[in-house]
C-alpha cells in the first residue's frame, strides 16, 4: 500500500529529537528555512562556473566543488581553481564526482576524462586501469575496507590504495557491469549499487539483483536509522526495511510535479530533497517546507547537497552557483503580508508581541509568525510607528498619518465604529505613566497627554525643547524624558520642562532612543553623536574615541547578564555595561564590543529607529529589533556557540619574495632579509570573523595577535632554527589548540658558522704559537707592533662611529631647520619658539660629542626637545604617549638613537594624515635586554616595503651604529600594526654606568 513520504520520515525523525542542533551540530530544524543565514556564491565571486555537481570537505578542512570549468577549492574567502591551464594532469575541465580516501587523498572524476588523485599538492592521473583513463565517472564511494568504488560509463571499478590493486566488476552473465549510478554500504558491511535495472548486492565477487527492486533507482545511502534509502524511478523515495522488505513512499503533493535529483540526510536527521524545477525541500519535525528562487535560492535546479563539519549546509545548483545555509545567533521574522520594512515592535502585559511596519497592517506574533491582527478598515492609517495597550486594554496605534485608539480591540474585521482616528500628523511615541496617563509624541505637534478622556497639548511655547518628539520615557522617580529630533532631550520634572541640548553637554541634537538600566542609569542613543550616559549629574559621550562600534544608535536594550545591546545602520552590537561606565568615568580608555550582522542571521544589517518601539526586551529575556527586512530576535542567555575550531593551513612561505615549499625542516639560504608567511583558518560559518595569532619560536617572546590578517612578515632574523606557529579562532572565539606548525632553518653565512669560529680559533692558536716564538726572538719589536695594531683597530672603530655621528647631526639639523623655515612666512612666533628648542638641542648635542652612549634619561631629554619642535609644527595633529619603565631610565643607549626613528614615524606615519595621529614611545627591561618601541597609527608600510628600502640617512646610520656598538647582539624590527601604522622594536643589551664603565667614547 502506498502512503506519503511524511509517514515514514516522521517515524525516522522521531528517533532524532535529542539531536544537538547548535552551530557545529547541524541546522536547527525548529526554524523556518528563511530564518537560516543564507548566502550565494557565483562566478562573479570567484567560482569557475555556476553548476556544482559534487561537494566534499577534505580532512585538511578545505571545501571542494566539482564544476564544468574545473575543480574549485574554497577557504571561506576565496576560491582556487584547478583546471587544464594550471594542472596538466586534467584531460578536461568537466569535473563530475569527488571523494576523499581514508588516507586523505582527494579523488576526482571527470566527464570522459577518467580519474585523477590529489594529495599534499601532488596531482596524479589514475592509469592502473588503462581502459578507464577516458571514462566518465558519475559517482565515487569509499567503503569500510578502504576500497574505492568508481561508477563509470565503462563499468564499475574498484581500487584498493593499500596495494594498488583494482578489479573490474563482472555481471553474473560474465560481462562487464555497466550502468551503476551509486554505491553504498549497509550496516552489515554489504555493498549495494543502484542502476536503471534496480538495486544489486555484492556477493561472492559479483553483483546479484536485490529482490523486489527491478526498476530504475539512484542516490543510494544509509540513513541515520541504519536503513538504506534511495530515489525511486517514479520520483518518490524508497526505504529498505530491516527485514529486507522494501516500502515505497509516493511523493507528497508539493513534490509530485518535479523530478528529485538529490536526497540527503544531515546529522540532525533532517532530510533535504533537491529537485529539477522547484528548488530545495526540507522534511523536519513532521512537516515539509521549501526554499525556492522566490526565497533567494540561486536556481530552481538543486544537484548537490553537503553538510560540513560545522553544520553548515551547502547546496549546489545547476546554473545558479553555490548556496550556504547556516545556524545563526539571530532569528529573522518576516511579516506575513506586505513589505518587509518594519518600524515598531511592542509587548503588552499579557505577553502578546505586536508589530507594525510600512504596510500599515497591525501584526501579532502567533505560532512563530507575524500575521495581521485584523483586516484594515477604510481610512486606516499607514506605516505604524508606535503601539500601546494601556491598563484599560485600549489599543493605541501611532502611524505616519495619525493616531488610532480602539477602546476594546478584537480580532476579525475592524469596522469604523470600532475605533477612533485622530488626524494629528505623524505619531512616533506612545507610553503610559504610572498614573495611567497616556503620552503621545508627535512630529511637529509636540507632546500630547491623554487623561480622563481628554487630550492636553505641550509645545515649545510651554518649554518643550522641540516639537518633534521621538521617544517618551518615564524614569523610576517619575520624571518624563522626551527624545527630540532637535535640541537633544527634554525632561518634565515637577511640572516644568528642562532642556538638555548642546549647552548642557548633549553631543547631538538628534536623540533616537532612551534606555533606563537596572541601576537607574539613563542612556541616550543619538544620530551621529554616539551613546550618551546620564548619571543624574552630567552627560558623558561615548563614541568612536572609546571604540564604539557605531555613532548612530537606534534602540538600546539591557539583557540579564550586564550588557547593553544597541541597533544601528550597520547591525546590532553588544557592550558590557561595566566597561561603558568605566570608560565614561575615565577608568579605561576604550571599550570592547561584539558586533552582529547578516552572517549572524539578520536578513539586513540595517536597523530602523527614531521611534518609540524600535526594539524591546521581552518578558522571556529575548531581545527584538526592527530592521529594514523584518524583525530579528536574539536570546542573550542561550546564544548558539560554534564549538568547532578552525583548521589552520600554512598556504605559502617565501624568503625575499621567493616562494619556498613549506616543508618541515627546510633550510633557507643565508642573507634572507624578509620572511613572509601566508595562512588560512578554515571555518565556514563566518569566515570573515576568523582571527589569527602567530609565534616565531626562537624570535618572538610571546604570541602576536594579527587579527583577521592572513599573512605576516619578519625582517632581520638572525641565523638559527625556528618554528613558525599560527593559530586561528572562529567567529565565537574558539581557538585551534595546535594550529599550523612549520619548523625551518635559516642558514648562517660562512663567517657565522661554528666551523668558521673553530678555524678562527685554530688560526689564533697557531698565530699565538708563532707569535710566541717570534716574541722570544724579538720581544720589544713584537710588543711595539702589537700596541700599534691595537691602536689602529681602536681608532678605526672610533672613526667609524664618529663618522656616523657626524653624518647624523647635520642630517638632523637640516631636517629641523627645514621645519623652522616652513613656518617663518606665516607664524613667526612659532618659528621663534622652534629656534629656542633647536638651541637647546644643539647644546645637548655638543655636550655629547665625546660619548657614543648616554643614559636613557638623558636621551629622553634630547628627544623631548625634538618633539617640542615637531609639535610646534604639527600642533594638535601630533599626540605623544609615553610608557617608560623607571627601571629602564639608567640604561645606556646610543646617543640620538630615538630621534631618527621618531622622525621617520612622524614623517611617514602621522604627518601625511589629515587628522594627524598618535605616537607611542615605550622602554622596558626584558631580562638582559633593553626593549625600545616606537609605534604610530598611520597607514603602515606597503606589503613590499622593508626598512632596508629606505634611503634615509637617519635610519641607515642608526642601523650601522647598532651593528658597530653591539655586533650580533641587537635586533631591530619594523612591523605593520593590525589596526594601522608601524611598530619599530629595538632590542640592545641592558647595561648602565653603575656596572659598565667601558662604553665606547670618541
């Protein structure tokens, strides 16, 4: 007896209700399909072609896609295509099937191109079975015995990689088996195959027909219940039961008119059905749902479906490219009628959630859907901005065209006699105070109060700051706060209006939202003015200067865990309330935020606001926000977490722009000035939110956070053995434990090797013996010659240092005089002050002419005089921050070592910026080394730029002086900062005058 597929799938899915559906464990079947995060990639996004025939994820984390224009590898951000142009082992570009072997080898099947394997970057044509080198490979399968099965046009082929043996399957009649379309292994280990003749079972080295299945079948697979499933010829689905009987299930009504191409079951037990004309269907929790081109699917034809290790579902189409469905932190709800643009959301005392938007329909949330509360009557207003159910159960609706009051609302058709419409212009705000008065904020008509059946009006004539009232809020002490579109906020206290505008510290005249938190603190969201806190005494602004995500803030909501959530034109973001207060009180310089957008489930990251109910904190702890495409809901207490860390891959390594295969233990030729590492973190839920940290063991003292940047470079690395390590964190901050590790050796020059030192030692010993013999013969002559040699060497070193210093001083003097000259014609007073500072600098410089090293404290005095000159020139565009440890002030440093580095940072990092920038100077002791840092927040070095590429006298001489003063005992690195700018780090031996008295002198 035939029945619907729903009956059997309901039985199967009933055993799967305990499946964990968090991110990383499959798509949540309780959500509507449109509530998943959905994204499409096509040829314009890097795919080689828009038909996806097969999808697989290999053990190294990459996703691979079979297309008609080659094989595509995806790392979450970009595709790499393998085709006949770059892979000569490919006979053509029509890739049809994919399979990963047990050893990590990727097997690739072509249309009339045979089989190719790929492992560790090595591509090999499969030629063990010569007759199959030009076959079309429709399908591949690996069984539990480590065999590979290839369904081809020339027959069924098996291959065992362990011993490279293969077998061409024979029919019972003796001929080659042809026409098999899919292979699968049942729970007992038996191999089964589909073909146009039905299903066969592999027994005694041959395939024999399976009883009762003598009709075309395909897409055979073992379901999570252990049963074998396949697509039947009449477009239905069939199940082989545990007693070997076969039950056929006809298609449901929605699938009767289309051909099924793909049947797939994910780890949560949900069935996914790809069709030729109606897109993608899902069977879950006892019901069917679909996702078609009308919902955003990129094609009506679904050919491949695959679930990755994080639980994302990848859907390949014919002609429409690639689709991805992901679990999300936010759930989107679309209105059942009209446009998706919504403005207001409200929850009444009974827990009912109401909504209103551009359509003018009043919506209620029922059974997970926003449906019209009743049919609109004639003269019904449009664009609902505010909603209120007061204590008398009267329903108030504020719209763009006026105010509606329904004394006793009911469902069904609304008649004109059921409500009163007040044509008072746009109504933005509705709220009820503790006394039962209803307050109405309007655009242009000020504030209105409804009490005892009468309206009372308040405008600027009564002291109101502005007649455009956006939000009305009664605080815990009974004061009424009004947000206006001009002149900030107005508070009605003890019958009097008090205006808080720019004269009282309000940074923006346009206030969009008001939130009173559980501690009684008031927070105001503004248009382009950031977040403003009122602590009962003063207003404090928090904006980009404190690292706020956005300066236009619509709704502000408090969760139950000490965070404020805010909506904006660029998504929703969350901030710790404690950090906000600490930043407002000056205890910390900046705050940390977590931002959410379309990758987190929002159909649009553009929120709406400037009205009373742009967002609500519901009674169950969930938060709701109005957006340009529906409502979004988030549960801060149960945010789904992606527990799957990214797989980290080192993709490329180069020395001085020469690419080198990242083979562990590789040796690099001496003299490599720039080492560059390129890597990827393979997490596909939100690839743009993957972060990295790196550590070069043997060089870096600690891990370096490089943010989302996927490459890092090192300069001036001394010879030695190193291990480069990189780890990645996914969108929820879950880090890979090991990451990628790459050991390598940087070979020394011949004069840096141990054998060279040994030869030198042997030469010195031999020279000593000869010298001793000569010494015995001619003591006085040798002594005189030795003294002369020592004097010559010392003078040579002194002359080199003096020469460098003499070059540096004119260089510095010339640049300083240049700065003074530029001011002479338009600011004589400032130029005069700069000349005074220059005189101080010259005095200090002359005092140090006979010393190559000075205490850091004296060097800072010199640097301060120089910075005074630069600040006279740049004014407020130069901000200097100093982080100098007390323990470092006595350390000896080369005279004028900081000035050229600081000059370079100002010239190339800060001066070019219209708004200037910040210069951070640091010094601290690290064990036996002194570490000096100069950091700017400018544009940074270009990717191909290195310090050696600079022709500047200051930088070049500084590096030469360091080598003369501390040969092989110093390090200087130039690193681009993740947020912009360059950090120069200088490490020299830590010495001071108390213990070191042999500092070089001129």
